[in-house]
């Protein structure tokens, strides 16, 4: 029994140590501020400038102002310190955005004042000296509104009873105009300016709840009080605005006749519910990349906003298994009740009283007796009850969303940016070193690409790097060609090679079909600088924008930055693969999902429960001539059928992705066939195109439908229907034989009329005898 306690305690202690660490989260694309603004120091000046990040002071980027086109794809990249996607913790990630005319970064690191007399013209909302996200009125409503007293706050002593006091913020500290209660809880029950992009969760069964409760689709309610009453109570430290209908409608205000409070519905944002699926896997104690060494990333299709002042935020809730935050019984009834949340059962105790006597309770810094024979031997755990179920966040700098130019409506646009800042990995941590984002991108010929990046001139001057100290600069040049065979996975012709550190001469460079002027601009930022020292881009500005460019040539392109591809930064390189066919990409997990090709000719439908893990799917549509070229490159000829009844459809992953194939259905368009032909469906894999197997499919009209448990290369082929041909041939021959016999009889009787007369008389006599 003693060994059981000791062994179980060890794992419990590891949990405690793990979750009292800083569980930070940092945005890298778009660039997260972590409350920074052009500081030259390693640490930010003011962690209360705009919002409560709860992150390390060294995180964040000085600048990040860019613009995106409506409908374009932005790769949102981040790092989170502790695990998601496994059993080590409960992890939720919320991606949101907001836009407002007064949203701004500001020009100083001082927190925006809480009293209007300290701001220019007595209006803090329009004093652009200070950065501002949420506005003063929003914060004031939070400060005056009664907090949700049904929430579990453990043994934390909340100083007051308004919504700025929470378990994570018991002293009611102000950070910008953020509402602490809204920050800590999602989905929040009162109106907010935030619009949901996506929810990533360790428990995919919660997705329907998140989507149904999102303010995108569901109204919120609040108590709207008379202006006179609101402003007369603006300095109150006690709740003066109720948080429920009954108390709101019963509110009486001195000096105000009639209704003082009106329980008011605030309509939803009236946009689509957020996407929801499992979190991407990440390891413990690691602010780095995820599986395969790739960044944690979500591809956001920018909505039609047409606004110059927008921000994006990511929130990261990390919690432990000491109590179930989703259990309705874990509520305010347990607050301040020592031992109410027992953890003894987690470490092998069957007697609750014994566990409590020995300190195994959820409280601040408990002292526990791990050996029942040694009463005086206790260990104190570093437990902070305001950090169990803890929310972290980061927010971007201000960015703009603009309409596509005339004539490009509906175009597919990919954004390519630069993440990271000057310095080696130790100096920039917990930010990252320079890299392109996305680092690898596959796009279709005739898509558009938008190269754009920004940076700062105020990084710490002793950070390693090339060029003028403290400055961020980047460019793009095509790398030199490969000099020896190595690797695979390229599409079509190959231009440049990742293993080279020298650029290709512009006279020999072919890059996406861009003009020579564009290549020069990418290399020396020429349109953004006249003269000066450009060997290391010192006299260029921090911001670069090539604008929208149409991609017209296929192939695989490897490119680099001449300034930052050095020893301290190690590698700033990227890869672009341009293909002739369209690719649909989607992450699908337990909740299922649907992928459809760009043309609509094929659909992959994955039902709920078919997948046990989050899986990256792609659906590719190869025109038949491109499919033939792929086969020809492998010295393979299509051996099945006599013609095509569909394009080639490629489903990735090609390996088995489900044990229940009845829950995954593929639908493909097939062409009509002529007489004596039928349609058969075949499957192969891209690594063995010699072998094609028949797929059992239900083919009706111009549609084929079948179930599958693995991906691969699918194509419909026309076949000769031998049975139909033989049956029809026999029938035709029989008819022809009958006709031939009849013609022969006619010819015979014409030649022998007496024979015809005899037959005629015989038939006549036979008829008369029967009558």
C-alpha cells in the first residue's frame, strides 16, 4: 500500500509541476504583439497595455501591420507551450477577430486611461496616442455589471463582485479595455465585439455545443440601463448593472421615473458558425513546431470585411484533471470549502477523510503527507488555484482587409509572409527566427499569390544578424539549381534547390511566371527604395508588398532570403509547388466532414465517428491528359477499359484512415456511355501505378457512389459490355434469318405458282371443314 501511494504520488506531482509552469501562447502569423510596441528591450514595457496575455514578457513582435484581400487564405501560425491533442491535458484553442474604426496599435506603450479627462478632447476612444481594441463603453459595462456568481473560483478571494473580478484576475486588474470575465470564459454569455473563426478542442463531442452557442449565430442578452444612471455610477466599485433578466427588470434608480433597466436582446453577428475540430498535436514544455516539424497552423479564409482596422486573437485554455470544469456540480457551492474538491481518489485513496487529513485536497499550496507511517514528513506542492483551468492569449497588430481589384472577384489568392525577428534562437525566444509562412505551399496554375511582409527597426541591437543592428529585412530570390540527385516529392519541372545557399542569376531564373521587374523587386525591394545601400537591404523599409501576382507556370520552386540565410538564423527558405489541377484541403476529425473538388465532380463525405483522430485530407482532380502524363512518366500504360468516363480523382491519405468504411462515401461524376458499353471504377496508388483493382460501385446515370477506407487514385473507365453485344447480335441474326427465310419462300412460290395455288386450296379446304 505504501508503494502504491508513492508511485501514484510521483505521477501526481509531475502533473502539479507541469501545470504550474507558464503555459504561454504566441502568435507568429499574423504577428502577435503580446502587448509589445517597438520596444528596443528584450522584455515588453507594459503587460497591461491592451489585454491580459499571461505570457512571458519576452514574447511578441514590435510591428505587424499588413493587409489581406477578402477571400484570400492566411496561414495563422502559433506556438503553445503545453500539450494539445493528447491525454496530458485538456486543451481548447479559440480563434477570433474583430474590426472597428477606432481599433489601433497606438504610438506609446502606456495603457489607455480609464478616465476621459486624461485623453485628448476628453474622449479616449479617439485619442490615437493610446492603443485600443475593446472600447471604454464596453469595459465600463463590464466593470459595473455583476459577475457570474455561479462560477467555481476555488479558494481565491475575489476582491469585488463585478465582472472584472475572476478566479484568474481576483484583484480586478485592468488591461486595456478588456473584460476579464469574457476573456476567461467561452462562450461568453453577454454581447462582445469578437467574431469566431474556429474552435480547436481536445474533445470533439463539444463541437456541436460550441457552434450552437457561438455569438456568430446566437443572440446575447444584457441589461441596458438608462444613460443618466449609467454615467452617474461610472466610478462605482460595486455592481450596479444586473446580469439576469429578473433583477434587470426590477432595477430601481434614484431620480429616474419608470423603467431603469431593460433586458435587451443583442442580435448575433449573423455569420457562419465557427469551424470546430480536434486540436493539433503538440508536446509538453515546448514552444515549437508540431508533428513532422511543421508549425501549428490554421488556414483562415478572410471574410468580406472591407475594413482598415482589424485584429485577430487566439486564446488557449489549459486545464488539468483535478476537477471536471464541465461538470455542473463544480460550481460556486464548492468555493472556499476546504476539501470540497478532493484529489485523493486520483492517487489511490478510498477514504475521503483520510485523503483530506493528509492534505490531498485542491487548495493553494497544500502540504501533503505521502507516507502514513511518517506523520512529520510532508511535502508542499506549488499549486496555484487561479491557474488550474487557465486561459492565455495573444493578439495581432492591426491589419486591414480590402476588396479584390476589379476583375479578380472570386480569384483564389494565397498570402506568403515572413515570420520571426532578428536574432538567434536564444535571443528571439519565445518568438521565432526568420522563416517564410507558409514555408511550403501548393497552388494551382492561374491562382494569385500575394508576397508581403513587415518587421521592425527596434529589435535589441545586440541580437545576431546581418545588416544594420536591430533591423528586420527580408527578400526572395530563386535558389541555384540542384547539382546532385537527392530527395523526391517535386511537381513537374524543378527550379532551384533547398540544399543550395547561392541564388540563381536573374537572367536564368524562372519563378512562377513573374516578370523580370517583379523578380528584381523581390530581390532588392527596388520599388520601395531609390538608391542607398542595398547589399544587405539596409536602406529599404521594414515593409514590403509585391501586390497580387498571377501564377502562370507550373513546377516546384525553391527560394531563399540572401540577408538572413546565415549561421545565426540558419535557414530562411521556402518552397512553392504549382500544379495544373485543383486541390481541396481539409482537416477532418471525429465529427466528420465533406470535401468537394473545385469543379464539383467528386465529393468525399465522412460521417461522424468514422475517424478517431484529426486527419489531413486532400482531394485532387487530374484531367485525363495529366493523368496519362503521370502514368507515362512511370512507363505505365492504362490497362483497364477502352476510354475515360471521368477525370482521375486522388484522395489523400492513401493509407487506411478508418476501420469503418461504411461511414466514408465517395461520389464521382461519370460520363454517359454508348450502346454496348458500361462503366467500371478502378483504384491504384501513386507509388504503384501498375496495379489497378476494381472498385465495387453503385453507378446510376451519370453518378458513381462507393464506400472506402483508404485513399488512392480513382478513375472511371468505359468497358465493352460483351453480354449485351452478344445478346443483341444473336437477336439480330435471328431476325435476319427469319426475314431471309420469308424472302426465300416468296421467291419459290413466284417461280412455282402451281405450288402456291395448291397451298392456298389446302388452307381453304381445311378452314371450310372446321366450319
